[in-house]
C-alpha cells in the first residue's frame, strides 16, 4: 500500500462517525469561507488604498496620505510593500495581513501605530526606487551608511519626517477624517435580519 493510501486510511473516520465528520468539516469550511468574505479578504490582494482603511484604525494615515503630494501618484503598496519580485511582495502582504487581522480581531491594536523593522526596510527601498533619479549620489551613500554618532541605519524620513503622512501619531490626530469604505461584505438580507444600518 502506498503512503498516501495509508494516510487516508488513518484520517478516514470510522463508518459510524462519517456523517458527523462530514457535517463538522462542512461547518468549518463554511465558516472559513464566510470569514474570508466578511473581512473583504480578497480586497487585500489588490493595490486599492480603500483596502487599507477597511479597518478604522488606518483612517488618519489614509486621510493624510490622500492630501499629500504622494496621494496624487501613489497608493499605499507603492511605499509599504517590496517591489523587487512578485513572491516577496505577496509574502510580505500575507505576513503583514495575518498580523494585522490577528491584532484587530483580538483588539490588540495600538493607539499609536509604529512601523515594524520589515516595513522600514520596504519603505526605504521604495523611497530609493522611486526617487533615485532625484537623490544626489552623496546623499544616497549617506542614507545607507552608518551614523557616526549612534551607529544606526539612516532612513529617508530622518530628514523628510512628515512625508507623506504629516504629523500622524495617534487615532486622535485626524478624528474627523472622511475616508472611503469598501462595499459592505455582509449580504443585504443579513443586514435586514440583524437591522444593521450602514
């Protein structure tokens, strides 16, 4: 017998349990599909900035980006996601998305959003990628050189601190920001059943 057949025989429920196992499996798969649907999970594959404000916590960042010079020509992923290859880009998005979804689901989101180390690296790469024709070679070397004083990395935003998000430092920095929403994921009949208003 092949290894695959042995594995299938081990995992196959006993005849009396097959119906219960099938129903339980169907419920688990159905809930998984519904969670993907209600969270607009497919929208995160796109580069649409509205996907980034699917969670209310990103409203100040969206509002300040939209009104900045970057808001005319870029989207969130142009700056915050690696662009050197397809696999790295979508691995980064999946990793970040899973972390964000976990934090928001468990209500662990911070009051002040701080960029993680992987995000800093991606943003720095993209600053240089987009603006390399505008950066003087001496400045380009200084960005990647170690600082004499603190032995730390230098980033573009060490000098360009308010690009493109201005002085966003917490949820209260743009409390009345109007941001677009994705289409509601919940079907209309379910909204009517629970009496939910948009």
